[in-house]
């Protein structure tokens, strides 16, 4: 399984990298949303884990640009964010075509379980 993880906080990126490495997933972890978008547009991923709260280029910016440049990848996006979203916001994100929304903090076991579930879909 090939995973892209886009997260601006290096410590969180490292935790996710450590978790993904335990399952021997092939992954790219990047802290810049624009660079992450370029990877999502130019490479094929099975899953894209995306933080919504990033400076200068937010998760929303990423999703809108991805929708324009490579809409088929939207269905591979799982939002992993500490951002408090109301039901309307969550519904709008799901309507956009993303797979699901996970809230931080997330346990290692829950994250791996969610990734395993995403493989099935």
C-alpha cells in the first residue's frame, strides 16, 4: 500500500512515519501542503492522510486544488485533523468526495485499524 501523509508539524509527521513503518507501508511524509499536492497529482497513492490546519496552504486549499488537477485522487483522501468541524462542514467535505474524517488525537491502534479498513474500500 502506498500512502501520502501531509502534515505541517514535524513531531506528528514523525509519529505517523513510525506507525506506518511498523506495517511496512510504502509512504511519503511531507510538511508542505503545496509539495504534497504535487506528489498527489504526479504519483499514484492508495491513501492520502491530510491535515486540515496548515499555514499558508491549508487542507481546504489542497482539496480544492486536487479536485481541479486530479479529481480521481479525492476519493483516496482521509482527513486527520484536530480542527473542530461542525456536522455541516464534515458533510461538505464528504460531498466533495473524500473517504473519511478522523479526529486527532488518534491512537496508534485506531489509526492502523482505519488504514486497514480503507484498504478494503
